[in-house]
C-alpha cells in the first residue's frame, strides 16, 4: 500500500525530492517546494512538520527496496556465511547504483552522502545476522559486541564500498574477515566454511 497516496502529498514529495537532488538539503526551502507544487504553505505543514521530515520521507521511499535485496542476500547465512556477506556488500552497492540511475546523474553531494549513510545503516541488522552466525563457529572478537561490530562493518567497510570505486565487494569481504577475526587467529573464513559443512553433514545423517 502506498502511504503517499496520489494527490498533493505525493506531489510535494516528488517536488522536494527533485529539488533536494539538484540543490542539496540547505539549498531547498519549504517556500520553494510550495511554489513548485502550487499549494499553500499551510498544506505543506498539514502533511509535514518540517523540511527535515520530508527529507527523511524521501529516503523512506527507497528503503523498502533495499531491505528486500538485503534479506535475499542473507537468506542462506548458515550455509554460505561469507558468500552471504559478499552478496550483502553487492546489494549495498546495487542500491546506490539504482539511486544514481534514478537521479539521472543529478545528485547533490550532500544528498549522496546522506543516502550512503542511510543505506549503510539499513544494512546493519543484516550484518548482525551474519556475524551472529560466524560467532557460533568461534574465532570472532569478543571485546566488541556483535551490534558494535555490525555498525563498524556497515558504516566502515560499507562506507568505503559506497565511496566511489575505492574497494570491490571482494575486498570488502576480506576486510570483513580481518575485522571479525580474533587477533592471532588464522583462516576464519575457511574455518567457518568447514564447520558449516560439518553441520550440514550431521543434519543429513
């Protein structure tokens, strides 16, 4: 169900999104959005409390699509743990690419940075699911909580992945393994893969 409807509320969001993409958050005023839509300022405030709220609503439009792709990436976490991580990194990058395509190359740097942060934060619970699975196999850092590790991976490695072409999804997985590994441990990826295969074999007996 589309909570935006098809009337003035949707027109206001459409206009604000276009203007935010072109001019950034600071370059857009409520008055400018109101003039673009051809409505009274009071109608804007009927639907939205502030410019900050409509900026967040704009992001909400995209997040449902991200969550579906993130869920698909981690659906086989127990069997293909690090492969799931790679798929999740690829889904993060695909989310950004889709937004840039939809913006037709017109996206203010401030909006791009805000979107990158929103995409990375949206991925946190999915990294948490992967890290919880890896933790069950041992070898994961214990001085940092799973939630903190998930945030570090999502914002740190995810941020690098979203920042141009600085790293590939393969590089991201290698960084992911190094961040999770207990100091001095060797081959966390191979060990997890080995344990996962053993668990599957046991279940099949």
